[in-house]
C-alpha cells in the first residue's frame, strides 16, 4: 500500500512537471551541442535509434492495446505513438548517449503512468516495461478525482477520412480525457468545458462539431471532424480554460483523402513511348496512371485501375498510392501490335477505373514496339567534285519504318585524304515515335589543294537496344 502511494506521488510529480514545463525539466539534463575544440571539448554523439517498449496491465500482466505513449528527450519533444495488440510500441528517433528519456503512457480507464531510461546503447533503446493500473470502481462510482491539470487524446474513431461526396467516411470522432495530477480522469464534480479548434489544414471547408463540450463522469469530451472538398492533413486541438492557466492538448493529426476518380483528372503515360519490344520478348515498360477526384485531389489510396493492351501483355491492375499514382508493367510478347492507323509496331494501352457515378472511365496511350535496325544511304557512290561537295541522305529505322529506341547511337565515319564531312555525323536518338528521327543528312567536301583523285569511304554504324547495323559505301574525292 505504501509502495502504491509512493508511486502515485512520484507519477503525479513527474506528470505535473511535464505539463507545466517539459522544456525546463529537460534543460537541466540536456548535454551541450556538439563542440569540437583543440583543447579537448566534449563531443555529443546524436544518432537515430530504435526506441521500443511494452505496456501491460499491472493487475493481470496482459498487454494493453492502443495505449497512448509519449516520449520526451533532448531531440524528442513529446513523440506520440500507440501500442499494438501485444502491448509493444517502437519508434525511430534521434537520441544522445547518456541522455535520459521520459516516457508517459495512458489509456482510458487506466491511470497515467511514467518511466524513464538512460541511453546507454546508441542504436537500440529499450524502455522498462510500463504497468498501467486500472481505475478502481466501487461504491457505485469511479475514484473521486482532484482538479484538472492535463488533457490528453483518448481515442480516435478513424485517423483517415474522405473528402466530401467521396464515398468514404467523411466524419471522425476524436475523444479527449481531462485528468487530475494523479492521472485520474476528472469526475462530474470537477467537470470543465473543453473547447476545440482546427490547427493546420487544407482549407477545404472542413469543420468541427461541437466547438465546445463539458466533460462527462469519465472526464471525456468528444468532437466530430467533418471533411471539406480538399485533401490533406488537418490538426485538431483541445483546450481547457481554467482560472489561472490554460490546458492544451497536443495537436491530433487526421488525414483527409481524396474522393473517387474523375475523367477530367485521369491520365496515363508510359515510361518509354518507344521500347525495343517488337522482336525482343520479355522486356518491360512501365505504364503509369495518374488519378484525381473532381476537386483535383489525388483519389483515396488503393483506388483500382485496370489495364489492357493491343500488343504484348500487361499486368491487369494496380492500386493508387497516397499521390493518386499507380503503375503496371507492359511486357513485350505476342501478339505483335498493328495499329489500324499508325501501322505495325504501335500498340494501344487502355486504363479504366470507376467514377463517383459508378460509370467506367477510360484513357488511352500509344506505345511503339520498335524492331530490328536497318540502314540505307543515297547516293550509294562517292564522287566529290574538285573544290566542291556531295550531299548524302540516309535512313535509320526498324523493319517497319519506325524510329529506333531511346539511346540508340548513330555514327558516320568518312575516310579519305582529300575529303571531310559535316552534318548528322554522331548523335543519340531520344525516346520518340516521330518519323523525323529516321531521316538524316550530311555532305562530303573536297579539302585538297591540288587536283587529284583519291579513294574515299563512308561507314554508318548503328548501335542500341534494338541491335546493331551498319552500311559502307566507297568512291573518290577529286
């Protein structure tokens, strides 16, 4: 009994000190910032460590699920997390060797408890097991409380909601608990008015209801947050105005996700508009969908998008991420594509999803499956006049007349004692479907000071993911 009383006093003291001035409490034990001096100054080593622990029921030893845990340190200013079903909690945070971390734990119908640990392992910090004591009931009511000294988050029905008319839940209930110095929720005789306000938010018309409420017999006060038309993160803050001070909760973060897909905000694009998949099977080309709702927000995560292709094979579906983006792989294989307008090698990729009216909406993109490289030149004989020049055009494409894939190098080499060349001689192809990247030209000109007939050769080399090809012609420079 004496031990329980002692722990109750210690807990009350620590908690009250944290609420009145957590920064002051830790200032006295905070080591100095990193200092390096030639006279032997102290260096403080700060690293990101894995901080872990467990919360259990003091009476039964069973794990306590969804207990609220707050960690304070030199670099951790009240980190907030919740225990899992096994009572475990963990977080990565910056710590300093030999600093003292303070840990608070709370759950509705349990008394607030705290512990501390000195950092001796800079990579893994294990918090001593926290044992929460259940609030004792008897005599027809809860344990009588003292005056309120703190306010904490007790429960959240959902940490994510959807924008207005999104088809998702648009409202979440947030419950706070007001406690006395011993961590006991205030009773009805010590009830107070809790006021609610929005902190940072997307500004899309989200609102709180009610804006204030009186605590109940368990010291609890609840507020509903309803979304607007914009996605983003929003913070909810609870305050209690007492005669001599104001109690303020930590901001509670809630994420508002976007709604259902909208045709005007739905698009797809390939990673490569041209990849060498006409003759080479098993190559992959990512196709990415970008999906927004009617308010131009990213759609809610895990919105399904379905894909089909007229050439090769494609992964059938993807789920969007937090940014409304999802991708699949287009794989080169049979059938080889043959577009009714663009011809051999061009495939149509179609992406589909469902809008807010349960209608299927679709977007298309074109991908070129380029094939084996081919080279041709005109004229096929070199005959550079004395003091003049000769113009050549050449074509580099695949067997279907389409441009080769991104990164293909093309090099023209002109050899001869009396000639030189200018034009499209050495370059790399971009990622393109345009036929303008199949036609090129250069000219060879006489550089000799005297009239002489000298042999000359021209070699065009092509090297890239489609394969290799070359052609050579010969003749004379006069």
